[in-house]
């Protein structure tokens, strides 16, 4: 089941990790399962990155531990 009306905590996580599509899902027993997928705009043409966790706090910790994202084929150099 997909949550149509996200909590304030989920909205904050989405704002903090804008390069990820973060969702709250529930299994057939109602247990939450949080997922984050790296968006296409973060790395065009790159393989999908999917992270999962049983709590939003754990998912955010995993997202915070991910290396910085630089668009594929680009750098932050301005020279």
C-alpha cells in the first residue's frame, strides 16, 4: 500500500534528499517499508539506485551516508 498523504517527517526527508524519490509503503501486514530511488536528474543515464529501510530514520541515515552525486559526464570545475 502506498501512502497518499505523507507525514511531516516524510515531507522533510523528501526536501532534504531532493535527488531521491522517497516513498512510504506498507506490506500486507501493515508494516512500513521506506524506499528511496535516485532520480534520473541526479545522474542521467546511470543505473538506478534503490535503498530500503524499515524506518524513515534508518533510510535517512543511509541516504546521508551516500557519496555526493555529480551528474554523469560532468564535474564541479568552473575553470
